[in-house]
C-alpha cells in the first residue's frame, strides 16, 4: 500500500445514522423457493409453456414491495363471507354444509390484521359457475362459489360454504382434482401476495394430484390440508375445517396496525 | 442443540387455475354476485395525474397470448407516493387513488388493459430516485407461483437510465423487456407492453 496516499474517510461516516433494531426495516424474509412448486413442473403440463426459463432477478425489498393495497370493510358486502346465502335464489345450495376458519399469520407467528382474503370453489358436484367450465355435473342455481373476508385484529377469518366436489380435468386422461378451495391473500406488502389452494383431510385424491404434487416438500404439501375441526362445528348444522395461512415474515418490530377503511 | 428459532414457514403457492375469475372478477366468469367489485379502473374522476391506458398481452413459449391470465398492478400516485402507511416519503397522498387494480385478459384476444394514471418518480427509503414504474403480478393456469415484474415508461429515458433496479439487469437488451411504449390513440395516452414468459425476449421477472 502506498504510504503517501491521503487517508480516505468513508463518506458514510460523515453522517452516522443510529443503529436500529435488526428486524425493523419493514422488509420481508427471503422467500424459500424450495417449499413452493417450481415454475416448470412437467407433471403439470400447463406449466411447461408458461414457466420462465431465465433465473429470477433477486431484488431487495424497496418501498414498491413492502407497500401494498389497503382494503377495508367498505370494500365488502354483508353476505360476502356466506357462500350458502350470497347467491341463494330459491333455497340453500346442495351439499355438505361446512365452516372454514383460521388465521392469516406471517412467518414470525404474528397475525396479519385487516387483510383481504378471497376464496372460490366448485359446487358440491365439482362444477364451477364459469362460462369456460363444461363438466357435465350440473350448475347449482343457488350457489355462486365465491366469497371474501377481511381478517380481524388477530388475523382471524371465517366463512361458510358447501364442501366442493372433485372433478376431472385434462392433464392425463384420467386426472381428477381433489376437493379444494382456492384462496387469494394480500398481506401488508405486495411481496406477500399469495394464491394457494386448501384441501380436505383424508381425501384419497391428494397424493395423486398432478398440481399438488408439484410441491417438492412433503411438509409444505401437508400444510395445505385442512383438518376437520369438530370444536368449531355447529351441532346439527355444519362441520368445520381449520385452515391457517402463513405469509412471508415481516422484518418489523413496530409496524403500525393499519386502520380499516379507505 | 441450540435454541430453536421457531419461525413458521410460508404457505406453498398453488396455481390460480383457469377459473380464477370466479373469485376475483366474477363478472368475467359470467355472473353478478358482489355489491362491490374490484376492477381494472384505478382512477375516479377526481384522481390527480395524467390519465393513461396500460395495454398488453402475456405470451406463452409459442408466442400465443394467454387468454386466461390475471394481472394485478400496484403503483404510486402522481406525486410518487404509495397509498400505504409504510411510505413516509414527502409526496402528497391522493385520497382518490388506491393504486391497485386487477384485470383478466380478454377470452378471445388475450388483451389486458388498465385505466390508471402515470405514477410519479419514487424516492426510496435510502433516498435513491427511482424511475416511475408500475409493479405487476401475474397468475394463471400453469403458473405455479405468481410472477413479479415491473413496467417502466418509454418517455422516461433519463430516469430509466439512472434507475437502480433497471441497472441491476446485466444485459441492456433485457432491460427493454420492462419498458412500455407510449403512443397516442384518439386523444388517449396508451402505453403498450408485451410480457414474454419464455423465449429470446423473455421478460425479466423478479424474486422480490
């Protein structure tokens, strides 16, 4: 090293900033891709032409990723979490009446308050109310098949519906989806955005589903299976299933709870 | 044994499937159920900022448009401020702009459109200036985990050239995959984009 060189002072030392708590920057924990299905999963044939082949570009969380849309009760209607009643025309829909409830948590175990949870599903016969679904099982005139809820202060949500049926789909000639409910969850930042599916304890179609088995991690797959929760069932009315959803952990020790409404 | 950390693990993603519209845009599935619906229109008559249409397609590995894809966008307002409590930057909030919308592609053409405003430049938490951009999240049948990308604006050449995220992209040719092209059509400002899931012009997707 040249002893004549002037001492260079790191410019950052000219304006020292206080050392803040290590988890206090509102960013999110790195997503563990090993527990998610890979984009390219040839056993699920639709993924082959719809999966990026370049590496994802790693991007540290900026303000664009730690923020996300805020929803409130003003966005919802009173029947939005009641799929037994929110499309009823001349009676209740056909099928096993069930309650689905649980908490939206982050990886630190904290409940995610006031976050929007949306859900959709086939009817008891495995038919979707969708102009592109042509399965021969009939549409139920009293069942729409979608709903939504806002979590409370502890991250808790609940809704009532009928248990969806399994249905065939064109992957292999004889592929059938296990009964499932689709979930869409927001969290507090756009980097937490997640869509997943909930399955039902004991369904024999689970281990042979080409979509479920894209998940490489057995424990991660098991966490998509909701157990029967007799304690939450309503006697002589509805069985209950419990489904907790975990979003990426937030590096925050003091994040303010967001106020509802907008 | 050291102390256990006891973090939970994130719930695994699953494809949104071909019938994502039922839950997220039921009118596109062919029925009316909610009193209030989310849409691809982010603006009200009172939103501040330059009105723009974002218009584009998502193409599969054969160049065919996805006709069952759903996009969501999240963006700052015209002053460069996100409508979220974690954004404490100086720009004024706009009560008439949530900054979020969702759109399904047309079942025939695959075209996706948003009616929004052009966001302002963003000052990041470290004080860096970031070029105006829209954050995009893509789900569909065959997409196992939502894809994150961004759209920048073709008329922001100087800001784009200095943008810290665009400059993370090693190959300049790949930066172009994130630039929406400005044009004027019948008095409206339209920014056009193409998202290529595969191929030599594959769009840059982020692990955020």
